[in-house]
C-alpha cells in the first residue's frame, strides 16, 4: 500500500477539487439569489449541517467506493446518520465534506473540504481545499506539504524562530459544545493567553493575539503555512483534523494532545478530540517549549 501513496494523494487532490466545485457553486448561487435556501439538518443550533454537507459527502463516498472498493470510510455525515465505523489497519479515508459549516452558511470564506487517509492507522495522506479562496493544501507522509501543489510549506523559509509564547499568534475556537463549564474553561484559557503575567497569573502569556477561523482544518493549515504559531482546540473530531495533521507534520510542525499533561509530547492520536499544534521552527526544542507554555494555561477538558 505504501508504494501507492502518490496515487492516493493525486486521487485525493482530484476529489477535493470536485467537492470544492460543489461547495463553491452552492455559495455563489446563494449569493446571486439563485440558490435554494440553506436547509439546516441538526437539532443542535451550534452544530450545523446542510444539504450541501450531505451531497458532498455522498459524492466523495461514491467516488471512493468505486475506485477503492476495499478501503474503509469514516465521514462526518455518515457518522451523524448513525453508522459507526471501526478504525482498522486497512486504508481508511477520513472525510469532512464541509469543515466550517457555520462559515459556509454565513458566506464567511473559511470553508474547506478535508480528505485524509490512514494506512496501518497512521495518517498518511491529507488534502484540505478551500474553494472560496482557491487554496489547496496537500501532503503525504515523507513527501512534504504544499500549497496549490507548488509552494512548499511553511511559507517562511527558513521558519521564523519560535522564542516565547508572548510573541505568538494563537488560533483557537469556541466549538459547538456551549455548556457552561466548557465555555468558562475555554474563555479562562483565552484570558490567560492574552493578559499580562502577574503574581496571581504567573502563566499568563501576553501573546500577540488570538484568532479564530471557524475551521479546525484551516487553522491547522495556517499552522503549516507558518502564519499561525499555535493552535489549540478541544471538541472537534477526527474528520476535522485527520488530513490537516499530515499537512502540519509534513511542514515540520508538531501536533500533540491538547491537554495540560506536560509529560506527553508524542504525536497526537487523531481520535482524541483535543489538539495542540505548533508551527515549524528551527529546532524541536523550541516547539516543545511553546507547547509546554501552552499546557501551563490550557485546562484538560473531557
Ligand atoms: C467545526 C470545526 C470548528 C469547530 C466546530 C466544528 P464542522 O467543524 O472545524 O473548528 O470549532 O465545533 O467541529 O462542523 O464545520 O465540520
């Protein structure tokens, strides 16, 4: 299987472009007043699904099952409809038809299709395509990460040094779980990212600032580009991150579990639903230092 990685990458790029065309047409026709209205599909008002999410996932699933009938499939909408897939050593495509569905609904242009492939349970191929900004990120294990297949990531060459969390631009997300303990914990962490150190707050970072794009996949791609230094999110799913984790790792970035355990800087388990990513730097030591400064101020949220 590993010998076929280039073929899988090329296929995933084609598929992402097809899916992206469906997404772009849906947004443009709504903007022109010719598209059908958004039909929301979920009960939870902060976790949205539209007809387009379903149509795109259906398209990707059909193309994959025709081309690679033996491969396994894990997709956001397939999961939402009650199908649980076991994660095995077989090649497994992990797909989010629209990452950033809330943005899609509002026309805010951070929307992407995310197509990842694991082989022997290892994230091996990743393609994330934002059709509204025409940015396609791709990577395969051992082959580097690229923007639009030509620009090697990170964009900064060599990457800027990573000295301290106080110099960092941090991405994070509100997420769809709006229960009070979760939102309070996330806001407290953002507070500590932004405010000055004091006796009461020795871990406060006074970071350059905080950003949220509304798409886990695109936040990770921004880390791969090197334009976001740190990304932390709790609550998103494997289909939001499976592809982009390959892209970050191949750009020289680090992705570890997004909790406050300072003994663990191992490559993240893609199913753990809490992620901390650090962009490429000259040395791994400085990446671990930034990760450890983040772990001083983020809570462990289960
Ligand atoms: C979204 C993520 C976003 C996160 C949301 C949601 P969706 O994915 O990418 O970062 O905060 O909770 O999971 O639902 O648009 O595919």
